[in-house]
C-alpha cells in the first residue's frame, strides 16, 4: 500500500442482533429480532436469519411476528451495544490516521500507511474486529466517503469491497439513484412522480416542445 491514502467505511453487520447472538449461544443461528415488545413496538434490527423472512428495521413488531413467528423477539439492551461499539472503535483506531465514528455501528477511517495492499488492509480490519469483539463487519474502500459507503453496503453482509480509481465509474453506473444517501427509497420515487407530473403537464400545454424526451409516468 505504501503511502497511498485510502478511505475505509466499516459497518457492523446487524449490530444489536449480533451482540445478542454472541452473548446468548442458544440464539446463534436463530432469527433474532431486537424490538419494542409492546403492541406499538418497532423493530430496531433483525439478524440476517430473520431478514430472510422479510423482517427489517423500522417495521412494526406485530408485522415482524406475522412474517417470522418462529423468531426470537428480544428487548434492546442499549448498554451492551454501546460496550461492543466502543470495543470495535478501539480496534479500528489502531488502523486509522483519522477515525470518524458516525453512528453506534459505523465509522470512516483514513489510512495512509500499511504493509500490504488495500485488499489486505480490509482483510486485516475484518479479522481484527472479529478477534477483538466477536462481531462481523463489512468494509468498503475508495477515494471518497460517498463511494466508500456505497462499497461497504454493496458488500454486506461480511463483505469486503475495494473501488479503485479505474473501477469507480463502472461501479456507480449500475447503482440506482436511490442508493445515494439523501435520496432514499421513499424520497426518490416521490421525486420521480413529481417530475413525471410536471413533464406531462408541460407536454399538454406546449405540444411539440418536449418531443424526443422520455420521462416515466407517475406510478
């Protein structure tokens, strides 16, 4: 790697559920859902075993129970998650020139010197976190925080992805706009509907002006 500066994004895979599975061996391979247990409870996170049944974050607990009746539904233990988060960040600090923690389970690292390739750096980070905390993480590497975040997301769970300068455009070209932070799965469809409505309104009022243009209709 030499003196090359690279930005890493490290994201713990289903942190809350992973902590529960680590500390409670009986749940190790079970579909675990960490959530509010009351009638108005909401899912905080679900293990990947539970996600196979369509359970996801921010989902009402009653819906999650219907989709995954065999799941293990557990109340959050915030202190345990904070302790594991702190242990993870301590491990990451050993690799980073600059460490920016952005949430309880995510951080950016700036790494400028490491004996080995960028791919070897990612593998070393993943192994160090596993050995130090018992947690699995996904890691992305690129020249910018935006692309690094997209890379780690594309590699989840337990993935490692490097986007070099020559690979960035090809990687971005196939991603939907909704993958970009701030557009979101809710905001982007709403934007498409708004643009489509405006376009069709203008097309009716100014025949021929928009010829040759193609804008999707509002869904």
